[in-house]
């Protein structure tokens, strides 16, 4: 058994182990050693009373002169007041809710006291000071103070100026008790096998693991802390990169049918009839995808680009290449609205090329079908038969495509739009049911934090569309704070009227459907993140139903106002979108079902109510629905928070740029990376303790190079048993399965 797997009970007994497990959720030696300090306090050098300065960290030697313990007046708990003296001056010491110190701090005891000097009612004091008492006959060790030292000189040199770790703690287990528990582990820590090969450590200039653990918990200087952190950060990056390198190697060993470009086929015929020219970026990425489709192992590529950068046409051309080579394609969309939008836009672009199997359809055309949860039963049977027979070349749909009843004759390419909207199991369902491994292309307009993290880690080969097609207009975004400027909202509705008067259309987006809804409908795209922790989520928010009534029969009564949300029937939603697309609706009050894929070039303005309730990436996605034609776009972010508050500042950051990749980095800073080894994608939980995707990108790149070389030379890590064992402990069975599916 590895020393890191040893239960804490064996280290310091069941009662303490139980307390640690309950407070910190750790049960083994390794887990406790990985509970790193969150910061360090530097005890001040020994200072004379006459030299004490407010806000300075100091250490003084003094004698206890007075001790008084009292109850707090307006709340539960106690206050321990101690006065110490150096013989000529006095200093107050105060501890809150720590009555046990009184047993040790008796009148006449001499000790070293360390803390930050503050002032209360004109009296200098140290609050919650650390201390070490000079040895005295009959002294007993106490959890609140360090062990007494028989030599005052030695005590001063060891205590004053020391680096003291401060741990993430709990009320039942304060930081000083955690430090004592860790000290017990470190004192008994023998030699350990370092999982990072010596050659790798030498190339990166990092210290050994045992030394790093000692220095992170028991440093003699801040330089030692930095050395330890550098090693442990590299550990996290290297372990992840090794796991991902093994997964990429396994992917390269999988078999996929090559789908080579057929000259004169559907793809070439589509190119000949396109009403626009492809951008340089679209052509370059298309060539890369085409070459990967022609390989005998599956493509696994992420295509990311700004909202409206033309990812769909790149994906369509790839799908037609696969169809030309005899395969089928599936395009998986997160909502029915988006699936229907894809179906309409793709069939419109293809024209007669999508009429395969229809009366009058071309001989070499293919069949494009739509499959969603609301597809009528009779039509569903026909669509399923077309898919199973291979007649349907392109299958566009929602989660309905993933059902067991959907059987492909030869699935050659899976395209996943807005891939972060799908769970891991859902994304894997199609690829695992195929006889051969299909090629996979995932698309996203603004990578969410986990996508950014996995991209930086190199799990996916990445292509980026950075330029917008010709004719796309700019989008101007403004924050509209209503708490101190309620008239701003009235001006927003006036601005809506002006936009409609100029012949354009407007979206108004709300975060929920109605006053009685406890959750969004199943096909709603929920906010990608919770609001800022400082946001008051108890404030009432606008709903689609209420605001539609207010606008349609109030401020905008003379305009054509409609509403759209996920609880409407599929045919109702489709009818509303068709009317809006045709220009028969001036203002569409909607939930986030219009977030991705909806393309109405005449829509030039969007008002997002309670914008602080939406994530950074989601706000960028939403405003991408306007400015899709020749007229410029305008987006108003309405919030009840003032601009100087954290939610207001976040909205100002969104308003300051239309660069989706800058916003994705901001999103990552706000939410962190998510659990990069598991299915969690929200960023609320992370498997990374010290490593930061943004700050440590150079470490990740270096670790990737080392890991790729190591795995290439020793795929199963036979020559590196300690590293292999670490990977086995890092990856649970579920995580292995997750990475395999991702």
C-alpha cells in the first residue's frame, strides 16, 4: 500500500480522524497532505513595545499581567482579554470564542506573542494572537500554543519571524489544529517513490515530491513555498497531460472508415451554388477537416468561432463529403428551435441537393430529415426507416436522435452544435452504437470554462474561425442600470419603437417563463452559470408571460408583439419563429430558446432583462442574434444592480468587447475550469487544487510536451510504476469512462 493511501486512523487515532473527515472530507494521508495552505502569515521579528506600529505584523516577549474572560453582549460566545507587559508598557491581547487559552495564559507566565497590531478605543492590541510560552516546571502541551522551549533564545529564533501556514478550515477544525494534524503526518513520512521521472523533473527544474510536501506545509521561507508550489502545480499539469496523451494515443488506434473527397460530388456541387464566397479561414479549416476525414482513425476536432463566423457551412461541407463517400451524418442540436433552424437553413442552402427520395428530386441528391421529441408518430416512423435504410444522408435533431430506436446504417460523422449543452452520456450514445467509430466535429461559439480548459490541455484538436463573413455588422452593447435610474428602462422601450419604425425587429429576453415556474422547460437553454455571489437572487425578475402582457397591452400596444418559450408546443414555437423570420412580428419576447442558431438578419436590437442572471458566455451568445444583416446591432443589458457592484462590473465587461474569446477567458476567471476529469462542466467544482488554466498555461504546454514524449516511448508506463499508480488513483472508473467518451 502506498503511504498516501494509509487511513488517517492509523496516523492519529479514530476520534481525530473522524473530526478531520467530517470537517474537511478527507480520510487518507494523501488527501490530508493535498489540503494545502491557502496563504501564509509571516510572524514579525521580535519588537520592543515602544516600536509597535499599527497594522504591522510583530512578535513581542512579555509577561501576562491580567486575564479576564467575559460573555459577548449581543451574540453567543466569549471574549478573552489578556494584558501583557514588558515591565514599562502594556499591550492588550484578545481572543474571540477561544476560552481554552485562559487555562494556559495565567498571570505571571512569560511568552512570545505574535499578531498584527491594531487599535481599539485608543488601546493597542493583538487579536487572536499566536503565542509560545517559556518553559516552566509542570507545563503541559496545549493545542493553542506551540510546545514550550527550555531556552528563551532558541524560542525567539524559532518562533519570531516564522512562516505560518493558514489552511482552509471549518468551525469544528480551525487552522492550527489542521497544522498539528499535518505535522504528525510529516513527522512520520518516510521515503516515497516520486511519480515524476527524474529526467522530467530535471528538465523542468522542479524539486522532489517529498521535499515539496514538507516545504508547502512547513516552509522556512517564502522562497521554499514557491519552490513547493512550482513542483505541485507541475504535478497536476503533468498527470492530466499524461492521461490525455494516453487517451489521444488510444483514439489514434481506433478504426474509422476513411471518407475521401469525391470530385464532382455533393460538396463540390454545393460550392458551385453558394450565394457567397467562403472566407480564407473557412477554406483553410475545411482542408484540414477534409484530410482528417480521409484517415483510417476518427477525427476528433473542436471548431470554435465567433457568433456568426460561419461554422455551420464548414460543418455542412464536411457532412456532404462523408455522404459522397457512402456514409451518413447526424447534427445534434440542444433545442428544437435550433434544430428546426438548422433544418431550414441547411435545406435552403442545399436546394435540390436535399431532395433525395422526393418526387422530382435529383438522382444524386441526398435526403435531409428532422427528428425531435415532438415529431408526430407517423412521421417519426418514416424518418426512422429512412435513417435505418441509409436513405437519410443528414439527420438533424435534438436528444431524440440519441434514443435506442434510432439506428443508423452507416454513421460516418457526428456534428455536435454547442457541445457543452449535452451531457457526457448523451454525447457518447451515438458514437458507441456505431459499428466503426464515427468522425466527430464539435462546434461552439464561445467556449465555456471547461471547454477552454480541455482545449488548453490538448484533449481536442482545435480549429478557430476568427474572421466574420462579409456583410456582418457591428454590435454595440450598453448596460442599463434601473435601480437608481428607473427612467432608463422607459428610454429602452422608446428605443425599441425607434428601431421598429426604421423597419427592423427586436428581441426581448427574460430569464424565466412565468411567475409560477420553478424551472425552465426541458428544451430551454439554462444559464451557463449562477449569478455573482453578491447578487440578490431574491429580487423579483421579469418573466416572458408577464412582460409580454405588459408590452403588448401597454408600452408597445401598437406594435406586433409575440412571445416564445420552451413550454409552447413545437408547432406553436415553429409558427412564431416563422412569423418573426418573415417580418410579421416586430417584437419577440422570449426565453433563451433563441440563444443559439436563430438567424433573422432583420433583427437589429435585443433587450435582455435581468441580465445579471445570465452567464458571460450566454450573454455573448444571446446578443449574437442581432446585427446579422447589413444594419448595426444594439444590445441593452438591463439590471437592477448599480454599475459599481460586482454584477454590474461583470456586465460592463461584456459590454466592453465583442471578442468572444476574451469573454471566455473572463468566464473562466469567474467560474474556474470545472472538473476536468469528470462530467461536471459548471465550474462550481474543480479537480485542480493549485493549477490555473489561465495563469499556468506555459506550465501546461511544457507538461504536455513531456507527457507526449513519455507516452510515445512507454504507452503503458511499464518503466514508471509510481506514475502509473498515481494515474490509477487519480482516475476513478467513472473518470476513465468519461475521458473515453469525451
